[in-house]
C-alpha cells in the first residue's frame, strides 16, 4: 500500500504534482484563513485525483471546521474527513486529529498538559497511521526562531501507542522525515515558511508485518 503524504497546502493545491498511490493523506491547513470557498476548491481538486482513498484533517488555519462544522465537513465529498475519529483501510487503522498546543489564537488550539492530553487519550492503541496537524515535541518541530513547538503530550501518546507512521505539518520549516525506532515521523508541509508551495509530497510504502 503506497501512501502519499501532504500537508499545509494553504489553497495552493493547484501547483502540486501529486504522485499516484493508494491513500492520499492531507494533515491539515488546506485553506488560507478557513473560508468555505477554499474548502470547495480543495474538494474539487481532490475529485480530479485518482487515489482510491483520500483522508483529510483540519489544521489551525481551517477555522470553518471548528466554527461551522455542519457547513464545512459536508463540503468534503471527495475524501474521508477525520476529526478525532478513525477509518480502517486494507486492515490498517488511520486516526486523525486537528488539535495543537495554543498557537497565536488560531483554530483547534488547546492548552498544553491535561487539556490536550484528553484528546490524545482518544487515540486507539491499535492505530497504524496517526495523522495530526501539529508535530510531537522534538520531531521536525523546530521553528525558524529555534524553538521546539511540538506537543510533549503527543510524544508521550506516540511512545505508548507506537503507530508505524505519524504524519503532520503545521511547522512548515520542519518539513522532512525522521525514522524512529518504532515510528516513522513525517512533516509533510508543502508550503515553506514563506508560503511557497514547493516542498514535494512524501511517499511512504506500507508493508504488512514490517
Ligand atoms: Zn500551515
């Protein structure tokens, strides 16, 4: 099963060259400032892609999914939308969640510590692919100012659950891959720090029993 990983396209999806694969995953920030029209445009774009399975979560820019959930998520007709929820494809459990530690009063912000931990406690222990908008602490989470913006509580959850793959974005300048002992970490941000949509999608080959 070939997974194609993208994130943080911020309405620049039309610039992308997306490789073929079995599952296309978008880890949030599909819009600029969370407008419904950007969701419609992104969904239309998804409709042109051949991937048999598509999974999308929201990010901190995607306000409409937090403020108008009854209007926003039904617009995504060409993909599965996950929000603290799961889907199983070819026997693999994918779990998606948009929350991140408080970040300049954007969407899906929660306080570090107990408040955000409640969300990570919902992740099923048999999750194979975890999709969150924000990174875990210490993994591809370094900002241009040199701070680690990732979530400590999320790292604890990953250490416990050991998903084979963790896909996220949010910190554009953290784009890249780290092979951990139990988990491969992918920051799939397409946009750079300056919002140039120039980072290529990342491919991941899922093999059973690996
Ligand atoms: Zn972003």
